[in-house]
């Protein structure tokens, strides 16, 4: 197992490098640049800006410098658009925000989703099942860009219970968490339900029941663990998606998270911020798919690496 | 040199004779205990550095944190700021500003003429790489073009400190609107010591030192920016407002909801919602002229389509544009249909008589059909054009409507929606046929619009007209340049380098407890020092 983790980490480095090079090339291929603006700048100023941000060097040199900055100093460079911020500062300000509401949303989605799915599977084709399936379909078809403005309308304008946006204490977390978690919760419930149904029909469950185990033991000890395998493979990428923020949540609730920064940086051609967040998301994705694989082995003793 | 003391506006001379008027509640108004004002920002503020900012929302913030030589009054006329008065030499090339000795930075240091010298040099210096360095050229400050290009040293820029409180600016050409230009935020002073000590980080909260009526207390990028009253401001005794805050809300509809919930004191009204909001909240919904002009630019360069080089085709396309439908059915916010380029509310501007503005839409369409047929286009040889616009709900609606208007003319329009950076990039390289375009005034005078279409102007469609250029050259020394401006607009109506569509209005909700926000300034610049909150 230890060897497996080491091997995977070793592969992660070239993967990230490939990600950096590809993103870099794609980014520079897009028309316009960070300094493209309504009034075309005099060549002298463009030259100065390019020199200041190292854009006057050949592309390969820029990539090498960039990677070296990260490896040697953990420096992701200055933002090209916000002169008084570095990429590190932008991520340090925005990532804790998305990590907070994304993390809570993740826990909420897993707890509610798995419970709903399991309940529905156990009581298949009863009103409980229909209610659970109905809820999850409802949650899935209500996209967060529809839900977010509705939440603000109801809880801020009509009831006056919650602030309509911004970032601060837990009272600011509620609406982003609800808006972000619902569709994930619905997917988790759906996957859990179908996988649970499959497991409940398998031989080892029949054996467990034949031994006379109580229903709760059968479900919790023997059925839930294998039923969660497909859920876990879904959760790895879902977790990364959630903690790196949702542009919809960031836009509607003005949280200042990095979801919005990511989209803005692409539209503004803020190369450094875009690269920084791409690398963050890439690294987290690699890390959590590794975590998922490790969890697999832990849950299912048949799996050997 | 004999200096001729000149006061361009009555407001300015009044500013001399009288002490600054204190902000005061009108009869029957009682000041609220909580003097705070929360305004809306659509996007994150890029920077609070006056020389590195390039957008309107950034200027709104900068105007609170810094103060230039002159300010604008409620109607947009220049009034004393750091300068109490200025003299203009007989040849109209040297401005001498007299600075108030009591002006201070927020750290207590005096604001001196040298601060302006440093700041204007910094703006023009290519090492600063300011996106607004061209403003120094637009102002005709001596040597500005050479300094911006890096051919001369910043020290050679035509600005010098005669003494601590006397600033002299030399221009290369008479510039009648020069005093209006020094209300622009890129001409504001920055504190040399702090900028040099902190580098790019000097605009961070806690480090920023300004000379405006407010100081920066916090700035969470994309969330909010907070400012408190500056006790060191020279006129602090007359500032009622204590705290101001800009809240970023990226969605206009959510911002409106939060306005209604009392979280914002001012917000823009989304397109199409003005009529109903105006009915529901007549004391809060406003629609006031705003100095921007919207249209479809024709590409007249060599890279542009052959058809558009024929003025009959351009006229036909302009005549067939149903401006009333755009303003009355799509925007619905009090915008005005436009048949020219300069915004109608610009100070002193006299609208020429434009023939087709007076026609009915049926007449225009008929004329357009005739012109197009004359130019050789018809059912057997239909005119096909691509209309490019940048991503935006309203641009899209108008473009889709335009497609229908032109269909009636027998012209086939293909729509091409691209994001802002791509749009800009293509405009600048003349890689388009017809493109959505808008221009906003940099200062309250018609030349800010008309200079655009000079052959040396930004002029992305590469319109060239010697007569037009000549008129604008003459306007610089004319006693009343508006004569030339009106004539220049006549040429635009004859040559039609664009399809003028509509002229902007600022369509906002303003809380009824906030008083003192200007509603008659076409530039829509506002100063928090002039506003106050009343008890309801």
C-alpha cells in the first residue's frame, strides 16, 4: 500500500507539469491578453508591462520561470489585473471561503444524501421511497443559479433572517451551503439507493439474514460498506469541485471565493491567477483520487494494489 | 508674461469668494444618528491607485480617497478642490494653480505642488505602465507624448512646482476644457513617500495614504471595500457622512433584492424593470442622462467589407435601425434614441438638425430601401453582413432585434457573439464588419466624443474625413468650440461612420433616506463628502 501511494505521488508530478504546460499554451492561444483594453496602449507601455510580468520572454522560458518560481519559492507570481495582489494572496483570501462553505456543503450532501438513499432502498416502492426519490429529483432539477436568487428573495427580502451575501460568521454560510449541496445531495442519494438495492439482493446479505442477524446489523455492517463503493468514487471529484468553489455561489452570494476568481481570471486574461487556481484544482483532484483509491482498498479487502 | 486671471465658471469664482458650503439637511430633514452609505459595485475593484485604475467603479472609490486640483459640483461644473483658483496665461498655454495650504494627506503631511508634479510624472512615465498615461496626452501637457513613448524623461513633462502651493502646467495647445479634465481621477495626487516605500502594495488597506475626504479601512477583493471619514481632510468639519462601503454583487437582480432588503442604498435597475419600479417606488427610482453613447461601428478600413465603403449602404443601415423599439421595448429606462454621436446632455453641446431624426420610421425605411437599391443591392443580390457584439444580455437583445429590423430591408445579418477581450482585440485589429460599440465621456465636453472619429483618434472603424479633422483642429482655439462640434456632427450624419442607436441614462434606485447624491451631473461622478443620511 505504501509503495502504491509513493508510485501515485511520483506520477502526480509529471501530470501536474503536463497540466501547467497545456494550460499555459491554451491560455496564450486565446485572443487578447491581460493588457488588451478598450483604448489600445502605446507600444512602449505594452513593452513595459510585458517586461514587468516577464511576458517578453519566449513562451518556453516563461513556463520554466513560472515552474521554477513555484518549486523554489512557492511563488505563483503577481496578479496581472490587481496590481496590489499576488496570486498567493488571492488564493489565500478566496480558498478558505470556498473550503468552508464547500466543506460544510460536502458533509451535508453526504449525510443527507446517503441517509435518503439508504432509507429509500430499504423501503423500496413505499411512500418513503417515493418521497426520497421525489426529493432528490426535485433537488437535482433545481439548478443552483435558479435556487440562489430564490433563497435571497425568501430569506433576505421576505423573512429578513439571513444576510443576502458577503462573507463573515456562520450566518453567511447557510445560503451558500444550501445552494451548493442540493444537487450533490441528490446525486449521492440516487447512487446510494441503486447501489444499496443491488447489494441487498446479493448472496452475503441473504447469508447474514439467514444467520438471524438483526436488520440494523445487516444494513449497517454488511450492506452499507459495499454499497458505498460507487458513492465514494463519485465523492472524490465531487469533494474537489465543492471545496474549490462554485462560480454560481460566488456570484450570487458575493462570498469572495475562488470560483469567481477562476472565471474572472479567464475572462480578464489574468494569466497568473488562472494558472494558480488551475494548479490548485489539479493538485487537489490528483490528491483526492488517490484518497478515494486508498479508501477503496480499506473498504473492500478484495482490492489489492 | 502677463497673467490674466480667469474664472471659467461662476461656480469657481463663487468658490473663491465664499467658504465651502457645509452639507446641510433641508428644512424638515433630521440627520440620522448612523451616517453610513452603502453603494453597489458590480465587480471587484482592480486597484485604488489613481494611476493604475482604468474603470468607472474604481474611479468612484478613488474619488473618495483622493482629491484632485478641482472637484465637480452637483451639476458637473468644476469647483475648487485642492486648488482654490487658477490663472490662465494670455496665450492660453500656461495654467497656474494655487493650492490651499491647509490641504493634508491622511497621515497629516501637507499636500504640496510637488505631490502633483510627482504624480503627473508618474502617470506619464512608461515605467509606471499606466493604462491611462494617454490622458496626459489628451490634456495636451507639454512633452506628454514623448514622455509616454519613453523618448523624453518624465522630468521633462510640462508641470512644475513654483513653490509649495503654486503649480504651473504648460500645454502645447489651447485646451478650453482643461479645467474639466483635472477632475478626472487619473490626475489625482499620490503620496510619493508611501508609494516609494511600499511599491505596488501601497494601496492596501492600512498602508494607503490619501488626501480625500475618506480613508481606506478594509478591502476584501470582490466582497467589499470600506472607508471612514478622514479627520485630516481640509474640509472635514463640513463632511457629515462617517462610513461608506462598496458591496460587490455580481448579479444585478440579486443586488436589487438586497437593495429592497435594505442592504444597499443605491443600485442599478436591471433593463426593462424601470417602468414597474418607478410606479412602485416613485421617490426612489431615477433615470438621469449619463454621458455614454451606443451604436454599431462600421469597419471602413481596407479589411472591412466593400459594401460598407458606399455611404448609401451605411445610411440605409442607419435609417433602418428602429431606435424607438430599442429604447421603449428593450431598455425601458428613459434612454434616448440617438441619431448622432455626442451625448445630448453634454454641457454646451448644441445638437445639429439631423434630417432623418425628424422622419417617421416608415419614411426612414422607405428611404433606406431606395438607397440600398441604388447601391445595387436587392432580392437577387442581398447584402450580407456580420454583426459582432460582446457577451451581455442587453447587447444580445438589441442585436437580435437589429437582425429583424434589417430583415425588413432585405439585409441578412449574421450575429457573432464573442467575449469582451476577443471583441476588443478584433476591434483594434479591424477584424470585424459591424460591431457594437459604446463610448463614455472622459470629461464633460463634446470633444471627448468627437475626437474619437478623427483620423488620428481611436477610431476602430478607420473613418477618415479631412473636413471633420479640420473642424476639430479649429475647435481647439475657437471662442465657442460648440460651433465646430455641431458642424462635425453634421458630417457624421452625412458620412455615417456608425449606426447611432441610443444614448445612455443612469437608471438607479436611490434610498429615500440618502440625500445629496447628484442627479444633474451627466458624468454621474459623486462625492460621499456631499451626501448625508436622514432619519425617516
